[in-house]
C-alpha cells in the first residue's frame, strides 16, 4: 500500500473549483493524479464545514487547512481520554499483590470512557521505555 502524501493547498482549491463546476469525483481524481476516495473524503470534509466553491476571498491556506483537518473539537496536544496518573501507578505497582489489571480496573471504575486494557498497558510500557531512554529506571 503506498504511503499517504499530503495534498497541497493548490490541489485542494482546484478540487473545490472542479467540484463546484460539476466535475465528477472520478474526473477530479484523474486530473489531480490522486485517488477518487481522497477526492470524496476531502469534498465530504468541505461540505461538513460548509465550504463550497467559490471559497471566500479572505480564506488563507492555513485557515482552509484548519477548517478541513481540525480534529472535531479536540485541541491539538490534548488527550481524548482521561490519562491515569502514571507516577502514582508506578508507586502502587511496587506494592505486593498489585498488578496492572487491578490498577486498570480501578481506573476504569472511575473513568468509564478511559483507555481499554490493551491501550492502558501499551501506554504504561511506552512510558517505561521513555524513562529508560532518558537514563532513569
């Protein structure tokens, strides 16, 4: 499967222009040299945020990108789920009889929409690897 490459703002604007003139998704894809599903996905995104051709004259490339590719109400750098307090968990894990499963069950009891067990364990593992790479164990 080929790697995804980002479309340029020029391609996105041309896609909007062609779609506005009634060109089919297939023809737009051939013209721009991209997949038809990419065209359909981007046109769907534009329709969801209320964009159509002609685009407003004051719409910059950054603003267009922000409108089309914003993560539905989640600010960049924030988590969608409540993070456990990893430092406290590290201390708890040192106690006899305490396992990740027990700590995860407590976490899920207080955060029903929190991480599933596999993601919880993977996040814990990744944090441990980060600590090792920084010299602390």
